[in-house]
C-alpha cells in the first residue's frame, strides 16, 4: 500500500468506513493459546467462517491485512449496487413519458452526489463487518496485518504467533490485468478504484462484457458518461442464456452504449488527455478514444505472501486447490471463497464458509458440489440463473423439456411496462424435476430464489402450479410455467377418458 490512503477520497464517510474496517488505532490482542480455527482473510468467506465458528463456541482468530468486509463491502457488491440504484432512477425518468409522466426539464445527473451517497451508505453498512463488532459482539480475536504460515500449526501476524488446530485461507481475489501492450503505462480503472471517482469521466472504455463490465457500462452510460463496451465475444454475457443476453444487449443499445464486439485489443497508448485503444476486427485495425479505461476481464486469486509451500498447500495461478469438501492438500488447512472457487459470488463465499465450519470443526462431510448455485447480473433488466443450461444438460446426457413464459404475457409486467424478458425453466424429460432456470426481468434476482428453493427441496414444477401467488405480480410467471407443465400431462388419451367420464356423470 505504501503511503497511499487505504481508500479514496479521504472524506468523512471513508474516514468512518476505515475506522470500522481497519481502525488506525487498532491494537492486536495477545494470542490466546491454541485456536480451534485461524482464518486468514476477512472478506465474506472469512467473516462468516469466523463468526459462525465463534458462535458455536470455538476459539477463533481472524487475520486481515487490508479492509475487513473484503471486496463485497468495499469495492464490490455494496458500492456497485448503490450507484446502480441511482442509474436505474435515471432510466425510469427517461422512460416516464411512456407512462404518461412528463419530466419537463430533462434529467440532470449530479455525479458527485451519486458517489457521495454510495460512500455514505457503504460507511453505514460497514458496522456489520467492523473489527470492533467481531471482537466485542462475535467474540473473535481480530489481528490486523499480513498473515503467513510459519510452521505446520502456526500463522504469524507481525510479532504475534497464532497456533491453530485448523486454518482457513479466505484471502479472496483481485481484478486481473490483461496482457495488453501499453495498458499498464496508460493506466486503467478496476472495481478496486472505479468507486474512488468523484468527477464523471466524459468517456469510458470498458474492456470485458462479463457481469462486472456490463453492470458498470450501463450504469456509467446512464450517469452521463459516453461508454464503449469491448469484448472478444460476439455478444455480451457469453455465459448466460443467449436469448436473455440478447434482451440485455438491446437495452444497452437503447441506453446509448456503444458495443464493439468480436474484437481483439492490440494495444493502448496515451494521446493528450485521452487513451487510445487499437482494436482488430476481421483483419482491420481501428482506434477508440476514451478518457478512462475500466477493466472487467476476470479475477486473480490472492495467494502471494502466505508461504503456502511451508505447510504443503498446493496452489496455482487459478488459486488454492481444494477438494469437494474445501480441504486443501494439507488436511489441517481449508479454503473458501474467491481464492479457491469457480463461482466468485458473495453468496457462494457465505455458503462455502458454512461447509468449512462443519467439515473443519465437526468432522462433517458436506460437499460443495451438492449446492444449487443461483446468481444474478444486476443490469436493467437483470439476468438471474440457477442450475444447468441446456448445453450443460446435454453434456451430462440429461434430456430436458423447456418451458418459457414471456413477460409480455404477464399482467403485472404489462401494467408496469416491463415486458422485455421471460422466465424459463428446464425439467428432466419424463417428469417435472427442475434442473435449471433463467429469468430476465427488472427484479430477476429477487424471483430466482423461489426456483432455487424448489430445487433444494426437490419440489417439482408441477407442484409450483398449486402454490398461490398474489395477483398481479411478475412472480406469477413462475406459477404459469407450472401450469404449462401440467398441461403437457393432459394427453389426448387422458382428455378423451375425462370427456367420457364427464359425459357419463352429466
């Protein structure tokens, strides 16, 4: 970190944030003998592991070298959703005329106020992850400083030596820097620095059309920055259902985001006050100019400085290697969260922490592969997904039937003007077992949990048809998919038998 402040700008809100998650006057406690669990990293995985284990009576030490709360609180979920909320208000105002509402003087964006609101809310939420909260309320020994493995059963933090029965690596990941000629010299933003902005960039080139890139591209475009989104793929959000991604892509075009897809980035240079990106497409080169560049092309695991070799923990550039039980190659050391897992989501880090607590402390046999993993990309509209995509089902030899309900046929969506999108559920052929689902809608992330619950509880799609949903709601689309499945059970033979019976009883 050097002399750079822990987080910028240095205003009252960030001062309050740092006072919670890395207090300048913090004094590490004296180690208390042998710990049941020593956790390195106080992001979501580390916090949940430490708090959960301590709540069950374990003696726990938690080590953090930077900011407690990790990416999610400081440079991820919390700040991004705060500014996304502001951008959605802008989108609503611009669409108000279609609802019969006139905004006579247009929409004016106060970018500084948007970012200040984000910092204020982040500081408020940070109390939950504060060092003092974990010490005084959770009963965890919090050590601020860089931790490293020193021996088979010890971790060193500064002058302190922490002895452990079990240890957990939860050091997370950081934004990956793509190997683009001239990029480092030109300078760029990542999710770790973009929320430090106080002045709106005139123009922004976003490299990477994955979830982070797409969320920030649409958000900054709505906040008044001219955005160009670049990606090697032929469409945005390549991992998602192609029909769902196409709907979001159309929304981007309406918002004015310039899409440069199917391109290769050759180099970056600085020309005056602009950064010039040279791209190649179909053998031809073009130049794109922007005031700032935002990188959103993946994550790199934080494995440096831990001395993992000292305790025989295998790792690679992809992160710490773990088994399905989240145990590393050292049976006394576990890992959880972005440092070791494919799905780098806050809610997955939380779920993995719960597995670690059971497996490390209570001889549990819980497996990561047994989890049903939902996720959501917070564009407008959102895309939420759980389970298998059709191509994944085919790879596993699972035959499926797919049911889709367009929101253009759902009363509440029509009334609210949210007709772009659909709910789609895949079931195993021959029955109603749900194997996967995708929703693209304004609040898809809030709706997907009903389907995830059904999968966890082994509730079939046909049973969902019998669940009364309030009318009118957009979630009614899920019940309608249950109706659609049940109609497939009414074969011509069954219908003929019903007709004969009803004619007989008339």
